């Protein structure tokens, strides 16, 4: 266990940050699963609405350093491709 005042404060700060990050990640995972479910049901309107919400949460998480910028952008791109696959014509 930490002994100095500085080390004790860092422990408190890191625990607070860990819980905030866990909340962000959990929410984003849940929203992503709902989005994937909407895509599998071919419900484009719901999928597009959810995509906007997920992108917003990812941008916020990126801003507070929960996700690295490239990781957040990669997730946004992956979800956008998933939603765009609904309106794209099927390739034979």
C-alpha cells in the first residue's frame, strides 16, 4: 500500500478514473450490441439513430482519454460500415 500523501492521492485518482472509464466502455459496448442487433433485423432507421449516439459517446470517451483517438475512430468506422451495409446494394 502507498505510504506518502502523493501516492495515496494517486491511488484515489486512478480508482476514480478506472470507474469512469469502465462506465464509458460498458455503455459503448451495450450501445454497439444494440446497433448490431438493429442491423441484423434490417431496421435502418433505428440503426442510424443508434449510430449517432454511439459516435457521440465514443467522441466523448476519446476526449476524456478513455479510448485512444485511433481506437475510437476505428470503432466508429467499423460501426458506420455496418450501418452502411444496410443501404448498399448486395454485390453478387
